[in-house]
């Protein structure tokens, strides 16, 4: 009987293993859905001929949800089968085919559009799991054009448990395990692990927590289960080593090694292999970094844990945000013990990060972590955690004495803590960097890595200042080849993700041939740095004749650059133009001549400049004709430009012929001064100056970081907030924080994005004035009150390019990202159901203003059909009052509201033209902007319109790091 049972058991395990294999195989087929490879018109013809549906999938390379659907939804076997039987499916990259995207109204992505005989049956915007996608396909295909879709029953797709939901199946598995029916429980748990998240995407969180705990119990009592989940682990690791890897694979690997199978060495082996031994370009995912940190920290390898998590402060900030979210939830439950747990668990986690930072010789980061923890968590809890963790890990430092000294005698146990700290703390010995920076198993790790990490991290430290950055550059110049082994490790590490600019600068400053080889490795995609990010530094790379001579000896560099010439990206092609001209490659001429005819004006200009350098003759790029509703050019409307120069001379008056003294202006914006008058503010890096009534620049107003744009409004009664500043840590970086200033330029508060850049911020107006601030940060909108506190968050599938509000149009917030959304403001929050406006273009910029009758009106710009770019005026019903077609890309848009209640629209194009329209679409002025002489790169151009202190209207234009001021003479317009 025993032998029969054993054979039955073996057969059961084999059956389950085969089922697992079949499922894994089906899930791993990246191209499960066969997409039509030809033109969209051909796909439509094929669908019509075969009497099938046409399914169009809108996506883009930068769209994370699009990649998730490509990895997990479209490859699903049932989705692929349905498409093969019923439809012709085609992918449409909205960046590569913007006119098609506009025609099909694919503004937001990911999007799925279904057509029958050319008529729309339905569309869905946003992420869909595999089975949700299948449900949408089937339900939509059952409709008729313009008919409401009937409710679709999804029963047949729930096999083999079609009568049970996920929760019921989960409870059944728990009951089977509790009753000792391990084989049945094993089968149920395997199904939940493999398919649960496909039926219910929210089940991913359950897999990481509760389900993992139950599986850990199962594998302890049932060896076949342990064997099966090791097989699943092996397959997961195989996917990590392939091109078909998703975030869920990293989650699974960490959960299986850390919680289910209790095999942390498996994770550390992968970490050592990828990051240390091979120097692989593949990065450990942040999920894996967190798991590696915990394993190393628990084993007492504190410095190695810090090395495995280069962005410790960013991780601490995310944990604090998570804590605040939990506190908001627990507060509604009115359970004090849960609140205490949220504070204490966060304090413990951050204290570990703090101790690891000290052990890894990053005391500056450790101090910042301690400061933010004390700011957000009760001092007693925070200090106890910080000091006790430092004592237990032998990382106590003088900073702990400082913190305790600040507390006074408010806590009876403080004396005991001080005494323990004084006994334990001793000045640290000279750091053995080979030990401090090396994870386990890396005896050959270069001893200078920790020092190089510190130098790279502070090379563009927003708080360190210019002279500190220059000092760091000199260090790299002195190091030369000595820094190369450390830089090679850093480029292969996830550290490189957010430090690409500093790493390039470090390589450039070292200045050796080995460093040049590392740059080529990055351009070839053999490092963790995104090759696209290094393309922006090619002008610097090829500016030196010595470097160009070395590059001529490296044929791989030329091969990589010629790949850019055939790219679908105009940015890539423009990078090629700059390099080809600098390197004087004769065989690049056919490519450059072809680019002279490209619809992209900036690319044509870049090709003309490159050809001129190559041939020694002047080459002029063609200009296309524009189509506008009317044209009435007004001579004298736009005055002579006054350069905001890079001179360090004494400031001159803007009425003179001398340039205004500015050190590399980053932005020029119109704001309100202390008297409530409009003034031009010129950014000077970490500060700004304004023009007074006599035209001279006022004293510097200092800012804590670099201003990239400024927006001002009229404060209401009792309101201090007047100016919003988007700022970054360095001149070349995108905005990462929001600064709020009062009328005198004093900083009221600052708010930093949790995990990325801020694209725009605008005041939210109600009938009584500004009531708060809305911020577009990554893929969410965030609501702040006038004190800078977060009041609400709203997830968005795509970030907003711009936000639009207006003090005389209270209760409205508009966002644009290809499509236009109109939010009504309800008690300082955005409405749950925004209105979508159709526009005659894929919109990239907009201005909101009250029309003559007081109703809201919009001017928008964006890409239209047939290579043209559109400028149009709409109302909030989507009705187009007029539109103009402009052959060049619109780089910036600004609206001037004059004292005579007129609206002038200023448009800067990629062809370095400044166009001025009136509110009826009549073209009033065309002016050539000065060429910034950056090898055909004319952008980004930014415009700001407003009034100077003496009452004159003016436009401020920023070209690269050059700024110009254009006074307007409105008296030349009719009727004055």
C-alpha cells in the first residue's frame, strides 16, 4: 500500500509540475498576441476583407503601464487566442506617429481602440490585467456602433474554480492546510501563487505578505512543495537573466528567497555575481536592493548594506510617506496602538538606514536621515531608535550627543541614554575603505570605491555650492586612472540610475583613455546608465580635438553614432548631427542631406550646421509655409531685444544699449514685487533678481536651490503665498521641488517630490482667492494647502505636461498630456470626474484666460496632421474658434493680457521664430530669435509675458542659458 501511495504521490507531483511548466511557458511567451507588422491602412484592409475587428493599441516607449501590459496582458494565451480568432491587432507608437494618434484621439496611454468597418465600437484608457483585457475585448465586440455595451458575464474564464472567487479559494487553501490535508493545500496554494493576481491584480500584495507566510508553513511540512517552489524560483531567476523581466519577477524572487524558502544566500549570491564579480550592466531592482539591505544588515554587514542601497535618503523619504499614509488610515479606525506601531516601526527602519549610512562612511546622509526622522516622528521615539540602533551596531557618533543635548530634560530616561552613549562612543579610527564599502565575497573590490561614491554624490550637491563642486572636479582630475576601477563598478551598479550626469562629469574630469572606453561602454548599453542619457553629453565629448583623435581610433563609437542616424527619434538624429559635424565623417553626408528635408525644424537646423562644418560651405535649412486665419503684420510692435548676458559687470538699465548683468540666467519670469506691481525676475542659479521701476536689477534674493520656472499671482486678504518656484538641485536637472515665496521673496515652505520630477505647479483659486496649490509630480496630482501640507493625492495614468488656472476663473484646474482634462475644484480638491476636451492636435502646451464675455477660453499648441503643428483657441465645450497651422514645432507658449483687455499670444518655434497673434488668430508679428549657437540645438525655449515696473508690456525669452527681454509697443495696434 505504501508503494502504491508513493507512486500515486509521485504521479500527483508530476502532474502538478507539468501544469506549472505549461502555465510558466504560456506566461513567458512575450509575443503571445500576434500583432500585424504592416501599415495601419493595410491592417484595416485585412480586417475588412476577413470580416474581422481592428484592434489598435496605443503605446510609447516611456510608458511604464504599456510595458506592463506588453509583458503580462497581451502575451496571455486566452488573449492571444481571442485576437487570432476575431481581430487584426496593430500597435501604434504615439510618439512615432503623432498625427495618427491625434486622428484616433489616442491622447492618453496605454489605450485600446476597437473598430468594425472603420467605426468605433469602444476604447479603454489605462492599465488592464490579462483577464480584464479579455473581458473588455469580448464585451466591446458584442456591441454595435453608438449602442451601449451590454453587461458581460465572465464565468467561463474562471476555470477551474469558476464558482469560487479569489477570497473563497484562499480561505479553502488555509482550511486544507490547517486540517493537515497538505497535498490538496499544495495544489490550491500553487494555483493562487501562479494565477491569483491574473484574476485580481490587488492580490499581488497578498502574495508578498499573507500568502508567503502560509507557503512558508507549507514547505516546512511538505517536501514536495519545497521542491516545487524551488523549481518556480529557478524559473524566476532565469527570467531575471533574460530580456523578458518584469517587476513582479523581482518581487517573486525576493519573496521566495526571503519568506517562503528562507534562503537569503540565494539572493546574496545573485547580488555578488551581478554587481561585484561580473560587473554586469544589469541592475538590481529597488525591490531586490531593499531585500539585500535587510539580509546584509541582519548578518551584521552594516557597511555592505549601505553600499547595496546607494539612495538611502530617498528610501527613508518613501518610508516616511508610507508611514503618513498608514497614520491617516489608522486615525479613522481610532486605534491608538496602531498609531504607536506606525511610528515605532518606521523609526526602527529609519534607524537601520541611519546606522548603515554611518558604517558606510556616509555621515552626511546619516545626519539627514536622522533629521527627517526627528521632524516627522515624536522625538522620544525617534531619538531612542536612532541612538539605540547606533549603539547596537557600534556606529555611535558625535551627532547623537548633539541631538540628545538639544532635548534638555524632557525625558526621564535621557540621562541613562546619554551615559550609555558617552561610554560607547569613541572617535572612529581611520576607515578601512576596502572593508567599509565591500559587500561579502568581494576581496578584490577596489579600496577607493567609497571615496569615489562620496565624490560623485556630492559633485552636484545642491547644498554644497559651486566652489565645492569645483573642488570635486579637481579631485577627479588628480585621480585619473586610479578612479577608473571604482567608476566601472559604479556604472554597473544601480547607483548609476540617478547619477548619470555626475558620472559623466567624473569620467570627463579624469580625462584618461580608460575613462573614454567607459563612456563608450555606456553608449553601447553595457552599463547601468541609460545610453540615451549619455547622448546629451556627446557635444562635450567631441568638443576636444584630443578626444576626437582618440575616438577616431575606436570604430565602435562611429558604429554607435550611425545607429542614431537611422533612429526614429529626432533627438537621436540631432545628436548624430552634432557628432558627425565635429568628427568630420565624410560618409555621414548622405544622412545629413536627407535630414535637411525632415519635418522637424530643429533637426533640419542641426543637419545644416553639421553639413556646413563638413563641407566648409554655408548651408541653409528650408522653412515651410504656415497657414493662419489672418495676417496683419505690425511694424514696431516688438522692440529691440535686450540681452540678459553672462557678464559680471555692474547692472545697466534696460533702456540702455548695454546688456543686463546676469550670470547664466536659467529662467526669466514675470512675478509680483513687494509693492504688488509686475516685475521681471531673472534667475541666477540659486537666487533671482528683479527689475525695478528704473530698469536696474534689484539685490539678489537667495533660494535654497536652482529655480527653473516661477509663477506669481495676486494674493488674497491675509494670504502670504505669492510666488511658486519650481527648483532643482543643479542647473541641468529637471525640477524636483516646489518653493513658496511671499511678496518679499522670503521662503515660506518647500515641498519635494517623493520619487521624481515635478513638471508644473499652480495655485488653486476659489471665489476668495488662492486656496491651495496643485502639483503635477510623476503620475499623480498632489494637493497642498497654503502652508505646504499635503491634503490629497490623485493618481493619474500619465503625468501632466502643464497645469492651468486663473485667478479670474475660480474653481477650474486644467491639465494637459496630449489630451485636455478639466477639473472642477470642490472645497480645494479636484472633482472625481474630469471632463475631457477634444482638440485638433496632440496638445503639449496651453494657456487659460477669461474671454471678453468672462467665459473660460483656451489657447493650445501641439502636433497636428501631415507634419504640421497646430495653434488653436477653444472654449470649455471643445468648440474651436480658430486654428493656425505652423510648420515648426512650438517650443513655448505665453499669453499677455493687456490693460486694454486684449490678449496677445506669443509663440516660440524650434526654427527660432517668435510669432505674436491676437486673440482672434491674426498674426501680428514675426521676429527671428537670436541663435544660441549650440550646434543646431535651439531648445528648450521658454517664454514669459507680463508688465514691467514702468507699465510697459514685455516678453522674456530664454534660449539655452541666454536670456532676452523684448519690450512691446502696444500703441502701434489699431484703435490706439
